[in-house]
């Protein structure tokens, strides 16, 4: 069973570009390449400036290590500084592809 994060946030239009840039310029967490199987930032087409950040991790230990990383803390700080955290959720899931 894999685990993941779902982070929903909203920003004023003037902070949108800076928030997106935060994702692009921060160095990757060391464990990302081998332990993170999915990392995406989605923007709601019906409500611009609302973002869903989704990450899937191979196991809970890898995700918990990431939650203590400078990258994660910096991204969460960017959300708090530039916008508003709407929802933070840890999830677990199974692949059901046939």
C-alpha cells in the first residue's frame, strides 16, 4: 500500500506566479528520486489561483522523512506566507489497475 499527501491551497492573484516558482526553484529532497512515485501541482480551471499539490510515496517512512525536509517546510511556509492552506491530508491507497 502506498501513501500520499494532498495539499489544497488558495492564493491572491498577485502571489500566484511566486508560489508556482517556489515549486520549480527549490532543490529536490534527496529521497524523491527513489521513493516519490508521483508529484504534481494542479490548478483548478474553474477557480484560478486554487492549487492541489499531490505526492505519492512508496511507504510511510519515506513520506515522514520528506515531511521533515527543508523542501517540504519551505513549500508549506510559502503557502502560509503567500496564500491560505485550505486542506492538508495524508492518504493511503492501492493501485487497482487491471
